[in-house]
C-alpha cells in the first residue's frame, strides 16, 4: 500500500484500519484502549474532507499507541506523521503495524507528553512544526488527573493550526473553558459512543459504552502570541 488515498471513502478507510493490530497487554495506568476502526475512520475522514487538514500536511499523533490514527492520516495523504508515546511496548506494536502497512512517512518518538507540555527546550524545538495534531488521549482517570488537558496543551504547542481530539462528553464544559482561557477556538464536531470492550482489567462489565466528544481546536492570533510569549 505505497500510495496515499486522499479521496478514499470512509468505509474503505475503516476496512483497511481493521487490520491494525492492537495492544498485546494493554496497561490500565496508561489508559491503553485503542480507537476503533469505525471511530478512527469517522474522525480522520472529517479532518480530511470537511477541513482539508490532512492531505499534504504534517501531522503529530500524541499517544500514538498502536498507530491507528497515524496510519489513517498517512492513508488520507498526510505528507509526514510523528507518533509520540511513552510506552516502549506500544511503540513496538506500532512499528510492526507501520511495516505491515508499508508506511514510509511516519516516525515514532518515545516521550512523556505531560513533560513535553512543560519542557521548554523540546517544546520550542517542536513548537508549531505540525499543521495538524490528532489524538485520542488518556481520559484522565483518578491516577491520571489532568492528563487530558496536558495532552491538549502539548498538542496546541506542536500545532500551527488545528488539533483534533476525543474527550469524555462529561468533561465538555471543563475542556471548553480551558480552550477559552488559552484563546483558542473550540468546536464539538460530534458526540460519539465509544465502546470499550473488556480489555482493561478494571472494567467489570463485558463492555462499557462511553460518550465522547470529537473536538476541534484552532489557533487564533491571540493564542499564537501567548505561546510565543511563554517560550521567550
Ligand atoms: C487511549 S490510548 C490511544 C492509543 C492510540 N492513539 C489509538 O488511537 O488507538 C492512549 C495512549 O496514550 C499513551 N500515553 C499514556 N500516557 C502517556 C504520556 N504521559 N505520554 C505519552 N503517551 C502516553 C498510552 O500508552 C496509549 O497508547
């Protein structure tokens, strides 16, 4: 599969993404639940077709996991994708998937996205280097409080334009308030039902449905100025 398929239909993309291997042993503390092919295809197809934010664009995928969003982004024409994850095991599965899918424009970086939000040296090197950021961050369980917001802050640093992310609908007000305080424009594009099957130990039921918001954040002149000031 050497070529990008910018005009690929959502269903075709979803069918290809069925072949992306998931986590071997998902880690509860890292909230390793993969984006389903259906949700990944809906997200990426919207990013590409409604907003033209993938074809020919450089993309960062924060918390890349096994790579479903990174692979889909390249399939829809991204010129370059950087996938970042804290977990060596996830990155190893991701590297295998990239090989299977013959993805040539995706690099992987092992890093803690939370630290990246605060590490000014690396942040300034990567600041604004990506047109588009896509991610399905940890929701922020009791062990991980605030990680969803840290992912957003890092994503906004890396992106010169738009960021697309998934968040529990129950946190909508909190996320929209944060966005307002950073001076970025935020839109909830869709409310999706995320079906977590029983892969993570703490889920007692066979499967759990969670309502998630698919959100788009876009920089404004104001937010870009604020970032420059923070790093100077
Ligand atoms: C909900 S999973 C999403 C995985 C993948 N992007 C997908 O869509 O299937 C969250 C990912 O974030 C990673 N992660 C958790 N904490 C992290 C951190 N502090 N820094 C970087 N990655 C982290 C996990 O290892 C996991 O791969």
